[in-house]
């Protein structure tokens, strides 16, 4: 088993740079020299980065120049995720730094939406909620004129303790949680009202954008969540679940493939598996039949070229369990990566109940076993939270037992840190030393074996290459089950090895691609910065054009965005190393 990044939604994000000639129509809009340059930094999941692509594209369309230097800009835009403390703190620090540098500052995203009155947000910072991002140019223009807009319509209503006690007894309120049966479980601090169809308008999918990777489209299929997990604050920011119309999503997928040469589509959202559950409820059904995610993916596959791949984002076990046969059929589609991110969070039903997760361990097991039986080469990624309030030592042992039983190839491990305003924040906390110990135990379990060992001698495997290393020394691609494959230049004589770093717990070397469990209070969020030539992973990194300078892709024997057949010649913790045997298009 191996350990991946513990970002909230998915596997590591695509490259943070972009070819200047691969931008959408924003690239042909002339820059207005009278407008100040804009520094944009994004922290969070794939959905957050997708929003960042739209923000950058809209500003470029309006003539605003972009820069990767906060010191040289006139406007600072910070986009923050509210799921975990580090990303929220980094969002706040960027806002504060911009204010101290006397820049005009705009705060966007989930933090702005969920906590617009946060005492650390400087008073002169304009705010843009998650459903108002298409108005970013208006906010920037007004800010230059001295008007500070706060576009954060309420999606969550705070309640007093007395109101919470009253609601807890009656269970009768707009955002009630029908699956909660335990009277001892604390009710939430916020009520999420039903969506108002006249006001709940999602940002259009056809907004201009600057992509992190010119070959990858991060396509949002829905916003928000209808569940009430005790540890999660996302619903307070994103509101109730709302799906984009199927026709809009399918048309977007078709357009970006035809117009922009997209080779890979990532379907994103807070609860991707819930897609379509609200369409009948809100009168938005199309085609006279109920929509779910497999049906949507099937329609997308009909609209895109056969060589373009779809990566389905995080899907909760309850959605898969209800529509399991449909998901099996979906993963059999040739355009779909055989990769499923299914967060179980705990191996104990008691803990899942305290978390208010809408499934059981048995249902999760059924989902995984069925997918593995019907899709033999599928890659399963799951998530665990160590030390959730109420997790006993016995419950932790049940989690260890589940890992030993299921042998997950990849896992995200997060140490619990209750978010203010969530039910978990009001529960009795587990000592931090215990939480860390449980996290270390689970991490040690993952290092016992390499799940990719059986793939060491694979031959003539088709791989789609879509990425290049920052220094141009190797290409990055994926098998059809989304296992990463590294391809080095043909004339490279030295044996390829990944950078090494010391393991402070074991006193030995390990590969940097293996990430330690998140230290909630101390982990620094790098985020992604958007410069004039596209996205940079950090402020000091080079843009795509500089990264590609002097790189001759002929030395690799392939072009980016191309399928090639590869022989596997070596492996690391969670990636394979290959040699090209045949170009297949």
C-alpha cells in the first residue's frame, strides 16, 4: 500500500503552467496598460483550481495583465478552501500580506462564502462567493474606484444554542438530516435552507478560462452537498447540492475537445456522485428520465473523441451503492479511467455514525468488492480521518483491520482537526498525541508493501502522456487505470531516480513522492499562482514556456497528449517507469 497527497478531493493536480498558445479565447484579448496587474493564488481541491482557471480567464478577457509576483501586482486575489485549516490560514495570510503591501485585495471561494466576517480578513478586502465568481471583473473594477463589494449571498444560517436544542428535538427544519437517528449526536450550528430556484444560479460553464494544463479540462458538474457530515464545513460555503444541466456539461465537453484540443477531462464537484439527485427535485430534469453520474458520463463519452479520457472525481460510497450496476457499466466505457476515489473515512460503523456519514462499512465493502470483481484492473483510492471525536481504540483497530482486509493501493490520511462551526467542533476531542499515534500506525501500514510490484514487468501497455517535469527531464502519463508512468529521454544514460529526503521517524531515505499524513496546524499550503503565461506551482517557479525552453520532445519519442505503448522497466512507491515501444496516436 502507498500513501498519496491528502488534498481533499483527488490525486495530485495537473501541472501548474500552461502554454501561452494553448489558452482559450482570453489569449487573444489585448492587455489594457491602464489596468493594474493581478496576482492570483489558489488553495484547495480540483474544484477550487477549476474556479481559479475561470477567474484568470475572465480577468484576461477584461484586459487585466496577470503576474506571478505579489510585490509587482496592483490587485491580489486569494482563493481559499474551507475544508481544512491550512488552506484557510494560507488564504487569510495572502489577504493580510496583500493589505500590508497596500495592494487592492479580493478574497474568493469557500472561506469568503462560509465566513465573510472572519476577524482576520482585513476590512478593505472585497469578497466574492462561490456562486458569484463570474462577477470577478465587476468586483475588480469597483475596487479600483474605491468601492469594496461583498458578494457573498447567505447559504447557511447560524443558530443559537437554544435554537439548536429546539430543532434537535423536533427535527423539523429546512436542512434537517433524516439519516441521523442517534439523539445524543450533536446537531449542527448552521441550517442550510432549500435552494431558491430564482436566485440559485450557477456560474456559466462557458466562461473564458486559463488552464493549468492545456491538455486537461477540469469540468465542474455540480456545486454543494445535501449531506451533513459532522467534520465538514464545505456545505456552509457551497450550499445545497445543485447540478449543472446535462446538456450544458455535454456541450462543454464537446466544445473544449473540438476547439482546444483537450485530451483529458476531470469531472469535479463537492459531491460528484450525487449528480442529478436534485434535478427532479428542483424541476431541472432533461430527457424525461432521472439523471445520475453514470448516465451523464455515458452521454459525455458519446460527444467526445475516442482517445479523450475522463477521470471521475470523488464519489461517496452511498451513491455508488445505490447505483452500483450503473457505475460498473460506466467504468467499462473505454473513455473512462478505471480509477475510483471512494472516501470511507473510518472502518468503524460507530465512528461513521458519529461522523454522520450516510453509509456503513458493509456497504462500502460491497462497493469495492463489486468494482474489483467486475473491473479487475481498477485502482481504488480511499480516505481516512484519524482521531474523529468519538473514535475509540476499538474503532481505530476496526479501521486497521479494514485496511488489512481490503489492501487499498492508495490512501489519503488526515489527522482530525475540528473546524469551527461544525458539529465535530462541539464534540469531545481526542488528545492530539493519540490522533498522531493512530495516524502514524496507519501510515506505517501503508509502507509495508508496494502495490505496484505486480506491474513491474508489464509490456506494451497504452499510456496517455499529458505532463512534463518542471526541469523537462521526464514526461508523465497514466495507464487506463490512472497509475502514473514516468518516461525519461532516450539518450539519458544515468539511472533515473526520484529525489530523496530523510524520514525523521525511521532515519532512512524515502522518495519525495510519498507524502506524510497532514499535520493540521503546521502544514504549509503552497497553492497555485497564475502568471502572465499561465499557472505556476509556486511564486518562484518558471512558467510553461520557460520550462519547455530547450526541451526537444523527440528525445522522448512521443508528443504530449499522445497515446503510446510502453514497456514497464522499473517502479517507485506509486509510479512506474517505462520505455516507448510503439506510438498509437
